[in-house]
């Protein structure tokens, strides 16, 4: 899908996708012209970018064919900016980063992306509906785009934060493979996010500080503002990484503790019953003839008394010994 | 709550919250005017900041709507400084960081925060009560604010230090999930603290070194002093992090040791009793008829003698073998 | 094998390996002369490099005798560039890095390598077949070479990525030594790769930014493009490292969980059967004469009833106690 | 305790603690005046530092009231230098760092510390006894002080090194909680040390490189020398950290190995005796009447022969099976 | 041992250890004079260095009394260079670093070391035997020295590499304390090596880049060459560190896996035999009178049939249950 918006002095002008219409818009140095390519195959975009906008073939190849970390390339008449939009499905544990290629000229903005980006759609509509945006130049569209992209990043980070906390709590009550798998997925998502945020921050830093002719010097403070947000986001993402690392440490600690608990029980039971089972086995050899029959004569038989004494003494002795070693709690 | 203080040549002038009163105070270039917004909704603050102080909309949005890591933004007539105040409840293991937004002009200071900050209240009272503070200009208020904020950070760090030491000691005597959970909470609090201290230090470094028109060059050494404290605090916080990391290592070591101890006991008991239980079971099959009855003839029976010899020899043998392997201590 | 290509104004000129032929090609400042040494012993290459090309002995020693991390050395008339080509056999888990030595002069390019490099062969053929490449100068050959080398690196990284994911999945279902050995091999391959990518990136950065007389200023954007790819590759390789580190953490978590599971079963069985085995052993001592014979009188005998009660109560009691401790799931 | 030394042209002049005596010494620009405050309360030191030496209140507060990491502050007429002296009791595992505050002027040196510092006493005596030191200016006292402080650091590091090696060796022979606790104490001491050495090094670097009017340019090579020692000390301390980290890894490895050993034995015993105990139990049920009595008829009874065969075969089978799995060594 | 070499225009001149002989050599600005002190006590070296060569006392103290990380100190007339020579005994697992102190003047080179250094001896002989070396100035001796030192480092690293691989392989087949101790020794050796290589690289970097009057500008490319080797060595040493760290991870993984294996067997055996042993014990109480005698009546007795059924069913049931849980492989 290719769509265009063209404003003159703040009013939306009728445009078509015809080359002549593009030429008119481009030649109006005081206007604002925004072309958005969404999911178009390279064959469709390439002629327009090359012939109408006269972008450098390398820049076009960057935008259409290749994947990049966010960056700013300064070409003579325009900036090529690669950005990342986030598409985070918390249920699926999947974090998708969509590359958004932006060409920023004096009076036009070209955006290219393979998948729909909600943040971009929000900005598109804002420009269509509210006139107040349309008077600040195309660099203001770029500012609004980056600002909206960040909003989505923020939401993803908040969801991640909650999920990590949830996994950690569940590990304390029930440490199993499912939690570990979840924790590893969250770890990978967090790392993915951090690796995107870091160059994004660098891009905004450049837009806020460097002297690009396409960006009005007075508008830099807006990019500075987005940059400050990215600094904070990066900071939070760092915290998430530590948090998720802590989850794995927690898991190992909890499971070791549990193992310890189980082994203590096993040892307790074994230590209590093995000796008295041996005593029973010893007297079970019947070297000593049972003197009486029936239940009446229990206390008469010396072998029986000896056996009972051994069993009781062993049990009590083992119990006291284990309590002294601190295994009873 | 909105409150104001206005000094002229060191004496407290009567003021009201009326806009005219604000205008009078602001136009007195030799005076000191301090306005504090505490827990006020944005709707109340925004008109004052925008219309009376004429702050830039972006700076106001930073102060009223958003959360930031500590930073200094230089605007033409004033500085916008975001700081963190600490609110640490050691019992709850909760560390709360309150954002304190400061606007510093030539002759005024505006502070904005959502929750009460004890450090700010202390400074507020000091200015109300002691005249000697009132002669040094509004940058001196900022210095006193940062200095008092640091005092609270220091207290929090000391409490943290004690708690970590306590947890570590308890782990050596009784390693359980409660200690681990406590340790992880402390770890998170320490990380939280470090992430706040680091940009705070940077802010003070800027105030101490950069040439801001709002800060008297001779006063920079005071900010330098606060900066030195923050360097030390950051240093201690680094130590805390290592300490808390050591707690988790300790835990794993202690619990592994304990497990080892338990398993050794289990193996000891099993190794001693399994063979002799088998001997008892072997002779318990009664293939050999008991020759005598009663207890008198114990030593007569060759099968009985053989059995006793086997049991004693096995026990002694196992015992010696285990001692040689170093399992007896 | 020594092979040469010599273009004049884009057309392939006949050349031989004779020294005179070399001289002719070298003295044609507007031509493009490419000599490729593949697997030639130093004795064959050295005289040509020294006498015909007049390279510095140290540069020749670097190229012929020694192994290097990728680097660029600027000599007066030419650049010496050491690059790495990758030769990755995924089945064997072996990553082979082949050193490719390049001498870039104004109108010639000398490449030297011990083993065949597919990327180089592809470029060689492209120049032989397609005239359009032949007009851009020898620095364009270098660009195409680096670009093709990167393609192979990319393929290797994709294969690695898949294998790591596969190992991780297999660890969740069947954690054994074979998976661990595989994971360690992948880890070593990843580290190997990263240590090669990092200086490669530096080399391309230099070619893209520094002012070398051998490289046309307008061609630097091409090297910049390769550099951007390398930045992304390095980024992905970082991700691989984290991924492979996560595999080992996963392994430890899974195996600890499994151990926990096994131990719980062991403890369960032991805890259930040890007490009732003791009861059976106790009554097996035959202190109480069996009153009746046959199976009819089961419920008559008080000792028998007592024994059955003990066994059932112990089993049920143990079962309930273990369920309360959460060992039953 | 306050003590003073005052040299004129290398000869020790009589001085008292009277203010006039101080004034005389301070006004002698060619002299060397050293005042040492040891363990004096702030009330005693403050008036002297403020009124006689005219130090800035902030610098005095730094010296008297606060704790700092080593640093150099340049004031107009003097340097304020915070250093650390070490007081290491190897038996107690306690490392004490004493802050040494130094004010260095053109012709005077003021030192302030709460506890006695042996290194300082050594320098004090050297100046009292040997004339040759007294001709090089007060910056030479500072050099000797730093040099002696380093000597004590070096000794502490050597003791630490030995102790760590000792703990590691003991862990291989007897891994228990005491060794772990010792290792963690050593780790904390090492970290403590490193955190002091790093800023100390920075201080000496500044003294060796920066252009302070209080330090003779020709004397900087002496500070450079101390700096080189500190570089090496820091290097060794890094090594200690790795060593102590290795101790904990060793512990975990050794204890895991030991656990493995114990479990193997337990499994061996269980695997050997459980099956044959079952065989004994099976025939112990006396379903088969013992045919003969006494020991003579062992080999006659078919049930007995069967039982013996089962026991022997099971034992041998289990033994062979375990040996094939590599559990026998 | 003190030995000297003195060349004039490439020919070896007769020299003695007499001071006059030294003076002659030193005053010949076009000559090359090399003095080597090996294992000489400071008392012997100090007068020569101080009086004949007129080195600064601090530089002499550095060379004779102290240990240093490699460094370059520039004094007015000469360079003081501290280098490390390696002495690696692979069998003993001991890595010895010998400090080599070098003074490089315009026309002389002084080397000082406590122990024999093979690399130095090789260079000494090369100069005595081959005239071609003698024409390039004393900085060429320094180049050859550094080059030969690196050769020994390279050999040590290759041996280390092989040993680490060997230990890792042995850990997969037989993980025991001996391998762990070996791995820790290798780890320490690797760390030791890395800490030496890093400043060595820095020294060579300085020699290759800085403008020292003692080093001919055209000879810097030789030091650059040695520097490139050191970069690669450092790179390999980094790889070794990762490798040796991986060995310890491998160990923990393998031993955990082994433990898992052992515990599974233990649980298997226990789970199979405990229930059937109880069944045997139950019927061993002889509440049911054996009806028949001899082996003929096995199948007649209902109690016997019940017992056999229970034993077989329990065994099969347990076996199936365990196979379903995946414990059988």
C-alpha cells in the first residue's frame, strides 16, 4: 500500500499517486509531503525512490532489501534514518521488531515498512485530522513518529516487567521446567529489546545534537525530549535484564533448597528405620525360641524385652542425634 | 499544597498565592523567591508555570507528567533539574524514589514533587527560621536541597549495609527460602539505588563544573562538595552490590555443604546397615534349625557364631573403610 | 595457483604469467590488474611480490608467513589489508577462518590465500563475465570482495543460530553429555567468529572513513555499506553468544529439576515402604505364635489385626504428610 | 596529639604549639613546616586550620568531619589531598583503612588522621633524624609519605596472597563452612583494598602529571615512581580478586566431586545389597520347609542351592554391570 | 655475569670490562655498544650504571631493586624499558616471568636481568656471528630482542592451548579432582600471561608510534610488526581464558550429569526392590502356615500364589511407570 499526504500552509491538498502529483508536491518547498510505503514489494518502490526522489541506490538498497540496526545516514539532500518499531504480543512471548525506513528531505518525508506499524498509523491520522500539527514542517512528523514509537516500547517494557515479577513469584511456590522456559524466553526478549534500544538512543542523540539542515534547530529540543525518554527506557531495560538474571538465580536457590529438604527427609527416615529394621531382622532369625504363645506373655520373654529395648533406644538415640545436628525443623 | 517563601535582603516578606504577589517577587531581581508544589494536580500547576514563570511547555511536561532519571536541562533563563529523593522503609524492604523537579532561575526556585520529601521540609524550615541562609542567593537553596537529599541516601545505604550483613550471618546458621527471598529483595533495592545514584552524581558534576548563569561561580565548590559525597556513596553502593552478590554465593556454598553433610550421613547409615541386614536376612531364612531354645545356648550354635562374626566383621570393616575415605569427622 | 586478470577500459586484455606481462599491466595507470595467489608456496610468491611489485619485506612476510587478525597497514604506494574469509562446515561443527591478504595499489590488486575462497571465486568470475564491474577501479574489486566475504559470514551465523536453538530445545527434552558437548562446540565457534568479526569491522571502518589515496573518495560509501553490515553481524554474533550462554544455564536448570524429580520419587518410595517394612519385620520375629493355619482365620488373630492396622495407618499417614509438604503432583 | 617540625635550611628549629610560633614558621617562605594532628577532636583542630592556616571551611570540613575516597582538591594557595593508610591485621581478617588528610602549601604540610599511622611515624622520625631529607621542600615530605603508605599496602597484599593460597589448598583436602567463611572474608578484604587502590592511583597520577605550584616540577618523577608502584599493586590486587573468585569455584567443584563420590558409594551398596536382600527375604518366607537341620546338609536342599545361586549370580551381575558403567575406580 | 659487545661499522671491536673501555665505546657516537648484566647483585651494577652511564637514581632503582609491569620511561638521554621474558615449564605447570630491564641510548643498549633469558642469548649470538645485523643501530638490537621474546610467549601459549584441550577431553571421560586442579592451574597461568601481555603490547605500541630520539623513525615499522604480533597473542590469550573458563563449566555440567545418572540408578533399584521386599516381608511373618513341604506344592498354596502375583505385578507396574517417566534409556 502506498499512501500520500500533502499539506500547503496547513491545509490538506488533494493528491494522487501519479508521478506528476509527486513532482508538484516535491517542488513546493514550503509544503509538507509524506509518502508511506507499507508492505510494497521492492519492484514497486524502487522506481519511485530512484526516479522521483532521486535517492542514492545504496540508500534505497538499505531501505528496501536489508535489515539494519537503527542508524542515521546523512546524504546531501536528505537523511536516511532506520528506526525500529515494536510489536509485542505478551501472550506469545514474542517480540517483533519492525524496521521503519525514513527518508527526510527539506519538504518531504518518505516512510517504508513491511508490516503495519500502529504508531505510524496514529501519527498519520493525527495529521489528517488536526490542523495544528501541519504547520511545523516535516521534521515535526519525524518527531511525532519517534515519540509514538517510544510509547509502544514503553508499553512492551511494562508488560515484560510484570511478567518477570510473576515468573519469579511462581518460582518460589512451584519451581518447574515451565517457569524456567518462560524465564529464558523473557530473558531473550529483554536482550532483544536492549539491543534495539541502544542504537535507537544513539539515533535520537544524533538528531538532537547534530546540525542537520533538514531539521530546524529550534526543533532539536523535541528530539532531545524523545532522547531523554530513551535514556530512561534503556535504564529500565537494564533493570529488567538484572531482574531476569535474578530469576534464574532464584530458581537455582529454590530448587537447591527443595532438594536439601527432600534429602533431609530421606536421610531422616532411613536413619530412623534402618537400625531398628536390623534389630527386627536380627531377632527374626529365630535363634531364640519363642517361649510363650499368644499375646499374654509379652513381658516375660527376656529376648523380647531386649529387642524392644534396643528398638526404643535406637529410635530415641537417632532422633536426639539428628536434632542436635539441626535437621529437625 | 502550594507554599511560597520570599526574602528581601535576608528578611522574610509577606506573600500570598495571588498571581500579583508572584509577579512582585519575580520582578525583584535581588530577592529570593521559592515556590514549592507538593502533590498538586497538573491542572493547578500548569497555568502558574506557563503563564507566570513562562517555562517552556516541554520543560513543564517533563516536570509534571513524566518520570525521569536525574538530569539537568539548560533553558535560556532557567535550569530544569530532575533529582531523586529517597524514601526508604527498611522494615518493608521497600525503596521509594520520589522525583523532585527543580526550576532554578536568577532569583527564584520552583520545586515540584508528588509526595512529601523530608529533606525538602528540613531545608524549608531552615530558611524560615535562620536568617543566615537567606543571604546567599537561590542557588544556595539548591545546594542545601541536594545536600539534604544525600543525607537521606546515606542513611538508606547504612541500613541496607546492616541488613545485608545480617542476612549473610543468618544464612550460615540457617539457610532457607526466607533468607534467599530477603537477599533478592536487598539485591533489587541495591540495584535500584545504584541506578539512581549514578545520574545524580552526573547532575552534581555538571552543577559543580559547568558554567551556568544561574549558579554563582563561587558557589560551585559547594556543589563540588556534594558531588564528592555522591562519589563516595556510589562507591559504597558498588560495595553493597558485591556484598549482596556474595550473599547468594554464600547461600549456594552453605547449602551444598549441608547437602554433602546429609548425604554422607545417609550413605554412612546405609553402608553400615545394609550388609548386616542382609546377613540377618540370610540367617533368617531358617535353613539351619535353631539347635537350642532359650538364651542359654548362644555360643554353642555354630551358625549363630558364624552370623555374629559376619555382622561384627562387616560393621568394623565398613567403618574402617569409610574412615580411610575421610567420611568420618 | 597464480591467475591474473587485466582490464583496459573495461575490456579483458590477454595476459600471461611472464614478468614482462606483469610490467606492462602495472605500468598502465588507467588499467585494472588483479593477481591472485592461491596455495602457492612462499618461494614462488616472494620474488614476484618483492621484485615486480616492490612491496616492503615486512609486508610480504606478513602476507606469506604469518597469521594475523584483520588489519590495514598503509604503505606509501599501496595498502596491505589482512581479511578473514569463513569456511563453515555446520555438520562438523568446525569453523575455519582463512586469511586473505590483499595488496591494493593505484591500478592493481594482489590477493594471497592458502586455501580456495568461494567468495573470491565468485568475484573473480563476476569480473570475467560482466563488463559493468570493470569500469570502477581496483578499489571496487576490493569492495566486492569484502561484500562477498560478509555474505558467507552471514550464512555461517544463520546456521549457528539454528543449531543453538535446536540444541536448546533438545536439552529440555533430553539433557545429556552429547548436548553439552555440542553446546560447548557451538560456544567456541561463536567466540571464534566474534573475535574475527570485531577487527574485520574495524578494517571496514577504516576503509570507509580514512583518506587512502588508493580508494576513490566517492567509493567510500560502498565500504560504509559493508561496514554497516558488519555492525549488524557483530550485533547478531553478540546475541548468539548470549544465546549459547543461556543454553548452558538451561542445561543446569533442567538437570537440577530432573534430579529434584528423581530424588522426590526416591524419598517417596523410601518413606512409604521403610516404615511398613519395619512393621512386617517386627511381626516377622514370630514372638507371637500364629494361632490358626490356612487363610480362613485372618481376622481372628489380634496380632495380625494389629499388624494390618499399623501398616495401613502408617501408609496413609505418610501419604498425607507428604502431600501436605507438596511432594505429590 | 598535635606535633610540629620546622626546618630552616635543613636544621631543625625549636618550635612550640603557640600561635605565634606557627605564624613565624608560616611566614618563613624558605622553611619547611610540618604539623601533624593525630586523634584530635575537631574543636581543637578547626580554629588552627581556619585562623592560622586560613583554609576554606569546606576543605576543613572535608578533613575533619567526613570520610572520602582518596582525592586531590586544588585550592588557590594549597592542595587538599585525602589519602588512605592501611592497617591490616591478618589474624583478624580485618582490613582497616585510615583516612589521612594532607594540606600541602608552599612551605608547610598539615596532616590529620584519627588513628596512629605507622608509615607517617616512620617519615616523621626520618625527618627528625636525617638531615639529608630536609633540603628538598615540603613536597618531598608528601612523596615520602605516599611512598611509605604504599609499602604497607604491599605488605598487606602479600599476606592476603598467602592466605588465599592457603585457603585454596585446604579446600582441596577438607572443604567445609569454615573455609568458605574464610574465603568470603578474604574476598571482601580484597574488594575493599581494590576500591581504595584505584583512587589512590588516580591521586598519584595527578600529582605526577598535573602542574601544581606546590609541587616542584623536578619532583614529579618521584610521584611518578610511586604511581608506577600503585599501578603494579592494583594489578596484583586484580590478580588476588581472580584468585579468590577461583577459590569459590574450586570449592563448588570439589564439593560436587565429593558428593558424586559419596552418591556413587551409596548407589553401589544399595544396588548390590537390595537384590540379594530380596532373595533372602523371598526364601525367608518359609514356604519351603527346611529339610535338614544342623549345618551338614547345606548342599542337599534344592531350595537352598537355588537361593545361593541367585545371591551369587545377582551380586556378580550387578558388580559387572556397574563396572561396565565406569563406577568402579 | 657482565658481558659486552661493541661494534664499529659492523665489525666486532675488542672490549674489556674496564671503565676506560666503557668510556671509549660510549664516546663513539657511530658505534653500537651492548652491555648485559645477568644475575649480578645490585652492588656490582649500581656504580657502573650511575657513574659510567649516568642514569638517574630512580631509573636505576627501578631496574635493580623493583619489579614492574612492562613500561617505557623516557629520560632525557635514554629510554628505560621494562619488559617481560617468559620461562614456561609445561610439565610443572609453572609460568615464570623474568623482568628484563633495558636502557636504550643513542649508541648503547644496557640489559639487566636476574635469570638467564634464552631469547636474549639467541640475539646476543646472532650479533656475534652475523655481521648483517650490526649495521642498523642499537634500536635494531631492541627490535630483535622484543621479537625473540614474543617467540617464546607464542610457544608458551601453544603449549597452554594443547593442555587446556587435553584437560577438557579428559573431563568428559573422567571428571575428578586432579583435572579440576589442573584446570585451575592452567587458569592461573593464563591470567598471569594475559596480565603480562597487555602492558607489553602497550610498550610496543609506544615504541612503534611515539617519537623517541633513540629510535630511528624508519625502524618504527619493525616495532609495529612486533606490536601486531602482540595484538594477535593477546587475542589468543583471551581465547584461552574463555576456553579455560569453559573447562570449569564443562566439569560442572559433566559431573551434574553423572550424578543424575547415578541417582536415577539408585532410585530405579530402590523403587523396584522396596515394594517387593515388603511383600516378601509381609508373607515372611508366617501368619499363614505353609501347607506343604518340599518344592512340589508351589502352585497349590493360595497364599504363595497371591505373594508371587503381588511381586510380579509390583515389579512390572513399577517398571512401566518408570519407563513412562523417561528414566529408562
